[in-house]
């Protein structure tokens, strides 16, 4: 059984509608799929309808944009942390408010990055909006798509690796919700908080990573339920370290694709899977909304 717990549609930064994502999943042999668009639940109804028609299981989820405050070598750093929330109540007032704030922050940040990019490229805000479907949450992928449309880069990945790199001059950090507050809200909304692709691209010396063990331990004490260990961006050395930490604290371990469409990221549906045992643990913990199995 293939259980893929991380995918995106045009309701955030994916390239296909929720219906198309589930149609692709059926063709790929996926049995159960979670739709986890950034900071929105707007694709859930369409996904549920498509999943039922196709005979697939559907897990309602969100990828919540957060940031962590980390002390490293006497300096304070703010690190972006994406938190997958499975089965939260979409009507939970406090969580809905945070998601709304995140969407607004995303737009403000994107506009500021466009202003910087416009100094060197023929990019406009209208061109960025043309890359989105109505109601979609905005982020760097829309800027990358605009650069592709201009012919500046050939695909999203090239934009992220060069012009839109986090280490480049056009990047602006997002001032999003605190990761500890997000974990608390997800739990209060009946959801199951799992860190998406932790230590993605980590160096061999994990002690010098952005999220040191002390910080992970604090997240676990704060209610973190598990890690998305099996993801193409998490290197083997990080997987081994995370699996040891998960075993120590009896945490949930998941595997997912982080699919963004056939013409989005290179990630492919079903390329990583969550075991039925771990999936059952998510179902037993989540109480905000039911999965469609």
C-alpha cells in the first residue's frame, strides 16, 4: 500500500488542481493521499470528491508556515520551519486566524521581493498573479514561475537554486507564526503536527545544522508528533539521526513525495510512503476532522 502524506495543488503552489492531483495519484498507484496546501484548507472539498470518485483515501492536511528562533554560537537566527498538520478542525478560530495572517504575510513578502527583482528583471506583480489560480496562496514558486515565463530561467528549480536562493540578494525572510505556537494551535484544533522535510539539505556535521538537537527536544516537549523522515530532500545522514530521535521519543515517522505537479518540482507521487502502522497512529491522534478512507 502506498500512503503519500504530502502534496500540493493550485490552491497554494502546486501546478495542478486538487482533482488533477488525485487523478495523477491514481495513475501512480497511490492508495491514500493527503492534500497539504500551504496555509489553506480551500482544496479539501474538491479533493474529497475526487478521491471518492477514484476510490482513493483522502487525508485532509495543511502545511503551516512557521519560523523557529534558534541560538547558534551566541547569535539569534530565525529559521523557516514547515509544519504539516493532519486532520485539524478547519473551523478552529485561532488556527484559522493564524492561517489568514500567514497568507497576508506571504503576499506582503512576495510584493517586496518583486520590487527587488524588478530592478534587474522585467517582472511585475501582475505577471506573478497570472501564474496563480483564483484564491491560491502566494509564495516564491509564483515568482519562480514568472521568471520562467520571462525566459530568465528554464524551470522552478533553477530559479530557487539561483535568483530566488535563500542566500541571494532578492530573498526576504518570512515573519510567520512561531513554531511552538503553531504546534499548540494544531493540537488544540485536533490536528497532528509533523515537521515537513526536517534537516533538508543538512550538512554531514548535523551538530552545526540550523535546528540543533536541543531545539528538536524542545519541539517534542511542546507537542510535536513526528518527522517526515522519508523525503527526497532529507539526506541519509539526517534520516539516521532523526530515526534515532524518533525511536527515543516514540514519535511518528512518515514518508511523502511533496508533489507539486508534473511540471512543478521533480518530486513524484508515491516516491516515498508512510507505513500503515504510522498512518494508523496519525488517525488515532487526529480528532479535528475525519480522513476519508
